[in-house]
C-alpha cells in the first residue's frame, strides 16, 4: 500500500468519523430533549477543531487526539450500563475510529513531511 493511499484513506476516515460523531452527539442530545447549554458543553470541544479540519492542519489533528479521549471516556461510561442505547455504542465506536484515523493521518504526514 502506497503512502498516498494510506494518507487518503486515513484522511477520509478522519473527516467522515468527525462529521458522524458530531451528528451522533447532536441527535443523541436532541432525542433526550437536552437544554441548549448541554449542546454547547457537549459539542463545543469538537466544534473548535472545524477550522483546523478544513485547513488540514497537522497541529489540529494532534490536539484533537487529546479531546477525543474525553468522548471515548464518556462513551465507555455510557456503554457500561446494562442494555446501552445504540447511539452510545455508536459514539464510542466513532470516537475510537476518529482517534485512530487522525493519529495515523498525523503520523504519516509527519514522517513524510506532507
């Protein structure tokens, strides 16, 4: 597998899982009839990375890895109950995919200085 192919796959997975995680979190909060402040608290940490994601910033990818760990922790906590809702499972899976794909993309870009 070539480096360009690895980069394109990891970039696609990063962007797709980022958007899907934002949509999943929004849908989950909407189904729970959460107040607007909960939307802000839940979505703002991820939303801060939108400009960096659009500019394809390497620094953004690295810092996003730290923030994704918070969503991973929240997903683990929500899934640990008996019969967790499907959106909690989806949040956990998407946070793992986003973390792995973004770190892989950042590492490949660092090594190849692209």
